[in-house]
């Protein structure tokens, strides 16, 4: 199945959608797809990890190393909260951002939540040579991915839409995400686009 609708679309629930938020596990393509969708929609692309780095003045890996995950999660919550007043954004969140219910609810007030999904083996294949992912710098990274994906799956399943990125060209994933966003904003009164 390509797309799974888990909830009524925002227009049916009274939400006003101004932004698109991509959630999902690391390595599922949130940044790459997000950049392309933002370009297509003529929106600004933002990555919450990059916003955390700007705020902290150091990399995410360094925050984890020197301050710990709890400091990173606090900064992540702050930057996600700051996005609530913005419009015409495509937001790529960190893989664990929506585990915090406050982050999830904040994003859901202004953004269509689209989860990009892939199996653990595909994620491992995509990330195995990347050194900037502190949670995977351990023995048995595939086992870590499997465990974390299992823990996070219930949170990811709360997205408005899930798009499977397995064995699909990137452009097809981008087109599907864009289509879901455009469908969600039809008839919403709060969306202003030139």
C-alpha cells in the first residue's frame, strides 16, 4: 500500500493547515523530500535539527556528546514551538521529535503531518556510512534501528498520512506528499497562498 490514511484529513476536523511537517525515522528521506516539496510549493524548507544547531551553536552530535539527549530534546521542543506562528513552511523533524506529545500537538495545530516510512533494513542500508547520527554510533546499528523503530512506530502511525518510501523513485514520493498536502488544504479558510 502506498499511502495509508489514519485520521480524517484536517479540513474535516476543523484544523487550519499552513505548513507541511515530515516525520519519520532517520534515513527515510525527510530532508531530501522536504527540500523538493518546498521547492515545488514555493515554501521555505526548515529542518528542526538545523534550527537546534543554530540555537545551540554546535552540531547535534556535539550536543548529544557534551550535553546529552535531554538537552537536545529541550532545544528541539523550543524550536518546534517557535514554528507554530509561521506559514508556508515544509518542516523536516528529527526522527524522535514526535515522541514528545507536546511536539506532536504543536505541529498538528498548523501542519499536515506526513510520515515517511521505510523498513529497518532499508534505513540501515541508507545510514550505515553516515557518521553524523549519534544514536546509530553503536555496535549492531541494525538492531538499534529495529528497536527504536518498534518503539517509535505507534507515534509515527498518528500522522495524518503515511507514505511508504520503499522501492519508489524519490520524485514519486515527492509527488505523493505534495498531492496529499494540496488535498488537505482544499477548502481551508486559513490558508493564504499567492
